[in-house]
C-alpha cells in the first residue's frame, strides 16, 4: 500500500505549471499581434523583413504552450539537471532578489541622467557584489570594460546611440 501511495503522489500533475503556459501564451500572442500590426516599408530590399522573427518566436511560444499544457495532466516532468548544485528544498533568498530588482530599477531611473557607461558599470558591479563577489574594485573594473564595450558596440557596430549622460562629448 505504501508503494502505491508513493507512486500516486509522485505522479500527481503539477498544476502550477499552467501559469507557465499562460505566460507563454500571453507572450506569444503579444509577439504575433505586435509583429502583424507593424507598419511595412522598413527595408524594401530585405526579403525576410522585420516581422519574420517576432512571428516565428511567437508561434513557437504558442506551440510550446500547447505541448506543455498537454504534457502536464499526463504527469510528464522535466528531469533534474545533473549539473545543478542547488538544494531545491532550501527557501528562496528574497533579499538577493529584492536587491537585484532594486539595482535594475536604479539602472532604469539613472541611465538617462548618468548615461549608459556609468550606470551599467555600477549595475554590473552591484549585481556581482549582491551575488557574492567580494572583489569590489575588480567588479567595477570589469563593469567599466563591459559598459564601454557595449556602448561602442551599439554605437559603432549597430548605429544605435545609447545615452551618454554626463559623459556626453567625452564618449
């Protein structure tokens, strides 16, 4: 009897996964709708156009949501990743999550007045510190290198200017 009860408990579907399905459907519908409502004429020489990838990703999300919705009541579950070194029984670290969200909000608020280079360098250093790095100067140095590299990659490589902020004229 104990084995049957254990098997029944183990094979019970995880209905919370339907939340993932709902998010996938919402994102897929948004991507398809947004791509379909995009005005044409961006690049007349481009045979694919700007709509192709958002529609492809949106349709893929919708298909995967249906596949997941069918698999949930059948009791299919993903296998645990053998490379993970986390304990799933430990509670979530909401302090770390809150600090990372705060850093992200700070990035959003400060990117225009301070500029991309400064805010993203501080964002990287802050995230590395919150996640456990004790090498503060190295965090800032790596953040500065990544910030400048991404700034010039966007500006020179893609032609997309990021806000320079207080470094306008210097960068």
